[in-house]
């Protein structure tokens, strides 16, 4: 016997796309919920102090008590201040040095280490150890080593009359040397990791064509690690204008201001001279220099320099 089948009316469907939109909104809300603690910390620790620093740079605040608005007086005084120009010049020299000498040492060390197959990890750890040592510790060690009465100069006859940290002509270069001792191993490890991502077949093809080691480095390695090189160059500029720790530990900006940089000048004005408003104007200038460095990096990225 034939069975009659009756088609039941289908339940109405939700408009297409509504479920996808709800799912997307839910994922977005969950993402913001996880990011909220970090955003709050960034606002409290970074955004609020930054805004307050800009405000205080237009005041005569001493660090305690009320602050009175004085307009651009701090900036007019800043750019006419011989100490500020001296510190800015030292920061410029420091930046030029660290963009060339440690970067070249890091590139050379990484390239040579990429050719080593035995004890590869041992060398990498040995180069990186100085970077993980606390700055206060390594700075204090080098201060003792360079002491003219008890350190290395005292034990070497041809250096007994040399005071590396007390001579105005040698102090800045000496501090830069100490910082390079710690910094270049970090560059070696980063550059080495980037070099290992370069296609090995390019080196094999170059060797078949008779390329020298220098030609391999110049035409294959450098173009292959250009994004890393550009990024580290940017960070070197920013960090060079923020340098404070090694200089303060070893020389405190002396002798006679020969190692003064913007960071030590800001610290001295804020805490020793109790001119927090004037020091804030120095901090704003340092921030503007970092903004210019980042803007230059973004411009070069748009021109395809990091590809």
C-alpha cells in the first residue's frame, strides 16, 4: 500500500550572514577583554606619564609642590644652554659610533660564525653572556678593571699614566668600548639567526660561479638580512639617544662634562638641581628624536628598503 508523504513546512532560517557577524563580534569582544589589562597598564605607565611630561615641560615645576605655566621658556632656555648642546653632540657621536663599529663587528662575527659547524651553540652562548649580565654589575667590573691605581693600567708600564675614565679625551670612547663589549654579542646572535634564514642554494650557486667570500657576503648575505639590519639600525638610533646606565655608572657625565649625554643631563636637572620642568623639556626633545627616527624608518620601508 502506498504511503503518502506530506512535506512539512521548513523552519525559517536566520538571514544569511547574521551568525557570522555575531561570531566575529564575539571574537572581537573576547580579544579586547584579554587585551584590556595590558591596555590599562600601558595607559597608566606610558600614556599618562607622557602627557604629564609634556605638560610639565611648559611649567617651572621643581618636582614638589604646584607647577606654574611659563609657556616656551624652558625650550628657549634649552636651545641656548651650552650643556644641552654639549650633551646632544655626545649623543650624536655615540649614535654614529654604534651604527658603525658594533654593527660591523656583529655582522662580521655572525658571518664567520655561520661558517662554523662544530661548537656552534657554544660560541653563540659565549657571545651572548655579556648581554645578559646586569649593567650595574658589568659597569662596576669595568670600573675596577680600568682603575689607574688598582686595575689593568696599573699593571702595564705603558699604561700607568693613562686614566681612561678620568681623561676628558678618553672617557667617552672608553665608556663606548665598555658598552660595545656587552652589546656586540647580542648583535651577533640576532644577525646569525637572520643569516640562517637565507636560502643556502644562493651561496652554492655563487660558489659555482666563482664568487669570493666577500662577494657572497655583499651580494647575498646583506640583501638577505636587510629587514633585520634596518630594524636594528632603527633601535640603535633610539637606544643611543636614551643611553644613561653605563655613563652614569662609570663617569656620571664627567670629567668636566666630557661624557654628558641627554639622559645624564635630564637626571641631574630633575633630581640634583630640582628643575623637573626644565628636565621634562629635555625628555620631550629626546622623544621627538625617537619619533624622527621611526618616521625615517617608515619612509624607508615604504621605499622598499627592508624587503
